[in-house]
C-alpha cells in the first residue's frame, strides 16, 4: 500500500490513441509475432513523489479472424511522466487502441519549504 504523508492529493487523467495501424498497415495490424508500442505521457504538473498510475483500454479494435492477445501496463513512472506499454503476440491483429489513464499522488503545497 502506498501511504501519502501530504494532505494535498492530485489526480491527473487523460486518454491517448496509441496507434491506428489498420489505416497505415503498421506492425500491430500487418505483422505477426511479438510486437510492442510504448508512449510517454507527461503529467500536467509534477507530483511530489511517484504517483500511482492505472491504465485501461478505452477502445480496442481488432480482427475477428484470430485470437486477441494483449497486455497493457504503465511503466517507468516518475514524478513528471510515465510510459504506456501495449504488447501483442502470435497472429493477433490489432487495428487501433485508445488507452485511458489516471495518476493519483501527493502534490506540492504553497506552504512547503525546501530546506537545503
């Protein structure tokens, strides 16, 4: 469990289109085997410490001709940004993906002091 010591908590959130490979013939749609897309998301303001970040599929457009295999997660979380990672493998054909995300954590207060 992440415990927060500050009474001021910030929530940042958004949605990101990771790719639309159907339109461009990109690897998630046209290729087979292990494939990965990474996208860095910057927070609107910095958190005091690494926030808790959750990601979820907002939209998944895929072929019905093969099994759908996918993995979605947040990685490399810092006070200012994180990476969305989407992976698929084998013969899965993923046309488009939109990801919704939310970050919750401590934010600075005007009364905070930085002491040397």
